[in-house]
């Protein structure tokens, strides 16, 4: 009888340890996925910032060049800002179907991506 009680106590203790270990494993897996997603986003943000700096400087150069062609430097800046205004209107019009879906799909793919299949 005493052996059965000891076996039951050991079984309960093992089940408790298994539960705690399982919870800890799920926490670690969640942390691992979160860090993968944030690291991927951070690296992409750095790339986007560098590309944005390139385009800003390129835009200033185009604006100055157009200003020389048009006779006054501020005409070039007006022309370039008008172009970006049109781009902003188009992006605003398609934001739901293109931009939001793209970002949502990217984040979902990063969350469900397997460690061994990491291509990006």
C-alpha cells in the first residue's frame, strides 16, 4: 500500500515537472519566434532607412537639376514635391489591398517560418 502511495506521489511530481517544463518550453519558443521576427524587421528597417536616405539625396539632386532647367531652383522642388504628392495619393488609394496585406503576410510568414527553412 505504501509503495502505491509513493508511486502515485512520484507520478504526480513527474506530471507537475512535465507541465512546468512544457510551459517553459512554450515560453522559450515564443521568445525565439519573437526575436526572429523583430530581428528580421530591424534589419529590413535599417535597409529601408539607407534606401530612404539615398532617395532623399537623389530627390534633392533631381530638384536642383530641374530647377536649373526651369530657370528657378524652387520650380524644381515644386515639380518633385508634386510628383511625390501624386505617389502619396496612389499609395493611399491602394494601401488596404497592397500595403497592409503585404505587411500582414510578411509578419505571419516570419512567425510560422521553420528554423531550418530560413531563407530571408
